[in-house]
């Protein structure tokens, strides 16, 4: 269908009689309607990305041929002149109208990413818009700009906003204040540079410092202030739970389920009686177990495994049959589609389905008959797939295991050696690769995130070898055999996956710990134990097996696709690896990249290489397009194993059921159309991205609140970003990312080396490179702006070494020290933004010499990141000991 539409659109627009119209009109003139018309619009956008077509003024579709008659009445291009390829590209854009998404920076200036730009593209294609030319557009708005001949930063094209095509939102969250008799709200984050006026002081009973929800009446611009109306008061900014409510409103996350949805769920619950109907295979006699976190309440997957007479393995992956309870086009289904995913905030879970379904009817609880969708996978002893059968079943779990118990079992049986340290749980979870801000890979165990109790995220101690024989000795022999076989097959699958080129980034998954009020109490690195790996490998095998089965049947389905890295980014990664002294020929080759990642494990350059690799990756999304999954080295992959919390999995279950019913002569042939799947895939990908961003922002807010009264606290960190104006550092003990301005890195001339992700001092030779370890101290915290400033202390010393005195005079983005125990006021952020704007305008990529400053000494608190006494804390009446490092 897509190929046919592509040919039709290109033929229609190439006709000399064609006059530029919008995508909607093209679809109408081709006689398309409904889902096919929607697909046509997507095909046109794809043709724009591939430079087969382009968008002109008013979002009109134009042929790429510059002499086509449809271009005659458009704005003329600039006169030609010299300047090479960049100048030619600029001239070709001059006077052109472009539609894209606007992104504001702190200075008030903005950049517009043209519609149709590939997600993997660098920001070089973005159009620079000066603050005075951006009107009242806000970050995320879709705008129309006209490109001018005036060059912007680093030669970028410059434009001005002519109109707002679509607002991203008109609802914002901020902190209420009263200034000079006026009621104002400082919007959270970096959305607006100035506060929004909200009417009379004290209206709606709001107090200074309260978090409030504001609906915009008039957006701010360079010539007028913004105005809004307070629609809800959330409570005092420091009260427990208010930060969570604020982020939920900010990102438009769903709240309680509507009554119609709950009623629908109750009706389904009333009909369920654990009987096994005809057409559902009875597997209740099989040895089936679940393995989940201690705090899990929704058990959505179970495992069985046995050896066949021919020596092959038969792996059963049994997934909660959500499709039995969530029928299409019902209130329950409509709500699940709208949510598309469960959202896992640090102190709250927003489920995709009501708990009566997710934690009861569909949960594969032990000793209860439960409905499942089973993927039965036959494999050779070396884990080569032979056959996959998928069907509805009824199972009864023999036992519910926790990850800790399985690790204890494996250690007791001598199958693993816990003398060697465990690696951190690595991102991407489930072998997934998703795009974080700046191109990062999500370090989450995507496959097995479970509903957790509030405040229960603290790591459990390693299981003791003593006193653990009670439950092990009572373990049924068939369950004992099952666990040993599961480990054997999982490790074989894992070995085979990496042999085919699957990638594994060593990015520690640091999780924050919360107390009962939802406040941060500490942090820990999640361990990637063998029990986690067993479940991960079986889920991956089931997802891939189901995808191949559907593809072999010739049906379109919602795949999980992850494109290959952009060649330009791979070349940049290759150059970066070489700059570190590592052998690299062509990191577009997955096996060479895999070899590089293996080589740097345990090497001081490990963080640098993994961060750079992470940034070179594309984003994994849902789509019916026949594209593989690069990170998994799979040419056919989908999500099948978590329909309780992911809507795409539910669509796959429904297709399997429809195909099985049709094969049995009990139902019609399923509809095989791309358009509705494209729409569902885009929607689910967007909802997934929204959930991930909300999780990150709330985690950041909680960490900043925790650090706000810990000015001077020292910690070790890793450089996660390098810009010409400074570096970003992520703490190791506490996973908060802060900034150090270039003027606080030492008195030197600094050269910014973009390709090497580094800034290098020309005089002293000190370098700061992506992934480098550094020692820092908390310098300033601005919770409302969500900004953290670190003070640079020096490079880490070995545990037995002595701490460096370096960097005591530096501090934060402003490059000056801040007194210890002095909390940064939100108003100071405006001065910071002004300084950064000046730095950006006056600093070239080549060099920057910071002004000399008089050294000052700032006080340091006597605690580390968790409030514990530091080794070097001063004792009464004595000299402080030198700190040896955290």
C-alpha cells in the first residue's frame, strides 16, 4: 500500500499541471479517505524526509525540481553568490517557508527543526530564530518560519516565525508569587524567561510558594507579558507528593480511571470463574513458575521448559491474556489506547489498566487458574529456533519466585560464582535502545518493570549462604530441575545473541531510594544478576519468535523497530574512538562496535566510549514498517510479552487470536492495512516518550529538592555532556546531572573540539572529555528552573590517594564561588541565563580565555551525598583530615 501511494503521489506532483497544495488536498484529489488518506499524509512526510518532495509556504507540497511550474508564484530565492556547499544550501533555503517544531533556549532565542527531519539528524539542519523574531511561540509549538539569508550560529540558516501552526499545550505548572502587588507564576523548567501574570493576589486562596496549574490566556513575547488563569492549586511546593502532582499536570499524564472504565472492568471480573472454555488449551498440569521483583503485584509472564524426545528444548513463555478481558472498542479498550503505556514514576505507578484487571484477573498468581497467551518455542540444544506456536491457554503457576530467590538458588547449586563482582544492570533494558534527551539510551529494564510499593525501591542485601536451606530443601524436584534448565538455556540464548552482533552498553542503571513521604533517601545501582538475565533472554526469544511467525504469515503487525545509526554519527564515533587511542576502522560495522565495547570494559575510557556510542544511536519506535532492531541484531522483532502495561503488545495478541480463529474456520480473515497500524504506532511511541520524559523530570526534581540543603557536598561524577561554554556532570553516588561553566574549570585558554566531545586547555593542557571521571561539589540548586551547578574539584584520585585542592574557587555556571549552606533563589537563574547568553554570543568554537578571579574559599558541609559524615569532616578542636575521595 505504501509503495502504491508513494508512486501515486510522485506521479501526481511531477505533472506539469500540478499546482502546490497541502497534503490533505493531495489525498482528496487522489480519491483517498479515512485511514488511507491519513497514510497518504505520512507517505508525503516520508518523501520530504527522503528529499523527494519538500514543503513550501503555508505547508504546500512542492516537487524537488526547482524549475517545476508549481514554484513560479512562490517567494524568490536570494541572488546567487560564492561560499561553497553551505552557502549554496543557504541560498536554496533563502525566502523559503518552513514548518517545524520550535525549541527555545535560555537566552530566549530558538531553533526550529523542519518537519520531516530524520530523528537521527544532527542539529545542523535546525533553523536559528532570534528571540525578537520568535513572537510568542513556546517550546514544542509547531511553527512556520521564513528563512532569510542572514547566517546564524555556526553558519546555521536564520529565520523568523510568521505564525503558530499548532500549540504544544496551553496548560503549565509553576510556583505562585506576589511581586510589587501583582500575582505572578514562575513556570517550571525553562519554558518562559519571565513570570506569567495571573490576576489579583490571593485569588483562589493561593499562598506564595504554592504549586499551581495555569491555563494560558496570552503567551509572552518580546513586546508583551504573558497572562494566565490559575485553574488548580496543588499545594505548598515542599509538601510531600506535590512535586509528583506537578509533573503529572505538566506532562498531561492521566489521573483516575473514569467510572465507565471501572464499571467495564468490574463487569469482566464478574464473568470470570476460572473455568477453561473450549478453544483454550489446558496447560494447568505443566510445571510453570513466575520470577518477579519482591514488590511485584502484577505477574504478567510465566515460564515452562522441558526437553523433547528429539533432544530439543521446548520453551513456554506464558503471557497474561489481557485481550480476553479488554475487548475492542469498549470503554476499557479506549482508555487503554489513550494511555498506551503504564507510567512508572519514582513514587507512583499510573497503570494502563485498572488494578482489578492488572493485579487480579490477568495476573498469573500461583495456584490459581489463569488465562494466558502462550508462545511455545522449539529450539535445538544450541538455541537455534526451529518452530514457534502461539495460542490461548490456561495455566496454573506452581510457584512465585523473586529474583533474589533465583539468584540464591543458582549460587547454592554452584551454577554461578558470586565471588566475582556483579556488573551493574545495564541500559538498554530488554536489549532496547530508546532515545534520551541528547540521544541517550534508556537505561531501564523495559521488559520487566513491575508495579512497586511506595518507598520499596531500596536494594535488598545479598542473600546469605547461611539459613537458606529451608525453602531450597523443600523445593519440588520438578521445579528444581526447571530452574537449572532455565539457566542453561538462557545462557545459551544470551551467548548466541551476542554472537550475531547484539550490542550491550555498560551504562549503570542508578535508581533513587525514597522514604515513606516520597522524598529521596539515597540511591543505588541496580544489579544485572543472572536471574534478571534468564527472564530477559526468554522474553526476547518470545518477542522475536512471535514476530517471525506473523511475518511468515504475510501479515502487517506493530513491530518494535530500531534503525541503524546514521553513517555520519558512526563516522564521528569512529573518529572519537581514535582520539582516545583505540583502534577503530568503521564503527558502522556492528561487530567492530561490539568488539570496541568489550575492549573498554574495565578501562578508564569505558564511560567515554559508552556515552559516545549511546549518543550515536537512533530511537526505537513502534511501526508496521519492515525494519529490524539494530541493537538486538534482529531483522524481525515486536513486543508481545507485556500487554498489561503496553498497548502495542495487546494489538499483537489480538492479531494472533484473529489469525487462529480464521485458521480454525471460526472467524473472518483479519484486516491487513498499514494505515491504522501507522497511526497506532505513532500514538504509542509518543505516549512512551511522554512517560519517559515525565519519569526523568520527576526524578530530577526529587534529586534537586534533596540536594537543595546540601551545598558543598562532594561527590565523584562522570562528564555526560561537553559544550563550548562548559561541561555537564552526572554524580555517581547520586544520579543528578549538574553543570560547570567553562570559567570555573581553571585559568586557561580553552578550545572546544566538537568531534572529540572535549574542551582542552591550550596552556596547561587540561582536557575535559565526554565520559571522563571528575570530582565535584554541589554549588547551587534552582529547583523551579531544574538546574544544578557543580563546583569542579579536580580529577579523582585512587582510594589511597589524597584529595586535590584544585577548583575551590570555581563554582557553577556563573564561574564564581557560592557560600556554603546558601540555597540559590529562583531569581538568580535570570542572571545565569543572561551570562550564558553573553558567553554563547562572545565565545567561538576555537578558544575562550576565562577572566581571572580572586580566589575565595567556600564552606563545605561535613556530609556526603547521603547525609553521612565525610571522612575529612572537621572535628571539634582539631584539624580536618584530607578527604580521600568518595
